[in-house]
């Protein structure tokens, strides 16, 4: 019971999380530096596009995991600490199925465009796939004057909903078993690992969905609930229940983004060459169809050596 309580309330994260944030110099006012926004709901190909952007050279291509870990968690913490007089213990509990809330929406609405752009630019974000954080699209778009938009409207509502309903229960299972122990990271990181976590967090990358080792996986397990998964349950997601809302969301983006900055992407026909052409990259590093990136247990599938090494260690820690 104690272990379940700790996982649901991110106790480990609150105790051992290292307070690092991106430290690149901020770009000029209202300039986030973001080059590409992937506008798509969960289960529309966002993870595949995010990875493909990384593979053609956008080194800080973020999915919602990196968005939360490197950027929004720090933004939210600062917002709530200003509200509560600096009391860390009074930060909101992480969002989850048992704690649906609108705390992140309050943060988004309470953050000025200048502050939002500056925070993003300090992480040198190249691209963001807005899966699970769809309400962030317009605020980020407004402070990214040079960003191009890839719209993932290729699935019908029925196709999308069927895929989503099969995905969500397994995602909840994955979140429940990710937690781990890391109280020694405060000592290990500077003394034995050359400040690996500190360097990663201060530079805003590399993206954990693309570069992942055992040590990073320990950090990820600790902070996942409070920095990452909470974003999907705290008011900045958009999950339309009916076809009208689904169509309207895509139509709004299509109507407001200039045609020269918009590409309607179809996973069934578009290739790396189309992606590079849209981003004006004459020497495309990759060719052919985009390899499909896994959605469920993606870290175990993409980095099996990490998973196989980590399991015995977790069994030992839980037994102890």
C-alpha cells in the first residue's frame, strides 16, 4: 500500500529530483526558436514523426515526454511556487486518472507569451509533437514565427478512436510499472557519472525517446509521474468524444496556418523526401517511408538492452 501511494503521489520524485533546468541564453523576445510543430492527436503518428525529425537532423525533436521533462515541469513548478510562497511541499499533486485536473491549463493561461518563448528557447527546442498536450499548440505557434506545421489529419475519426481505445488501457499499465528508486542519484551523478543528468537537463537534450541508457532510465523512472505523465491529465490535452470536435480541431489549424507553412501529412503515402522538401533541406539524410515508432512500452522495445539490464536491478531493489 505504501509503495502504491508513493507511485501515485510522486513521492520519490519530490524527494530525490534534481532541480536542473535548461540554461541556454534566451532568444530575442517572442522567439521560441521552434522550427516545426507536429499538430496531431495521440495515435495519429506523432511519435513516428518526432523520431523522423530527429533522424534528419533536428536534434532536439520533442515528443510529450521531453516537453514535460525538460520544459513544462520547470515552468509549472515556478508558477505554483510563486502562488504558494515558495513551498515545495505545497505543489499540486501530479495529474492522473484518479486526479484529473486543470492545473497545467492554469499555468499555460497564466504564462505570458514572452515567458513561454524564453523558456522554450533556453532548451533550444527544434520540434514539438503535441500528442497529449494539444492545447499548447496555439500559444507555442504564436511565439514561433518561423515554425512550420505538420498536420496529422490523415485518419478518420472512427479509425482514430478505435486505435486510441485499444491504446489507453495498456498505457495506464505501463505508467504504473515505470517507477523506481533513485535516492542515490544526488551522489552518483556528480561523483561517478560526470554530471550526466545535470548536463542533459541543462542542455535540453538529447531527447530521451531517441537516446536512452540504464542511467537515464533510472532518472526517467523517478520523474516520469511528476514531470511527464501528469501533463496528459492536467488540462492541456484534447481528446474529442465526437467526430465534430475531431474535425473542427484539424480544420481550425488548416484555416489559420498559412499554406506555405503547412503540410497535411499522410502516413500512408508521405516519405522522408517529402519531409525534407517541406523543411527546405536539399540533402535529405534519409529516404523512403518513415519507420514506425512503437507507442507502448516504447523504451523496452527501442532499447531492449537497457530493459534487460534494468529488470534484475529493480527486482533486487523492490525485494530489499
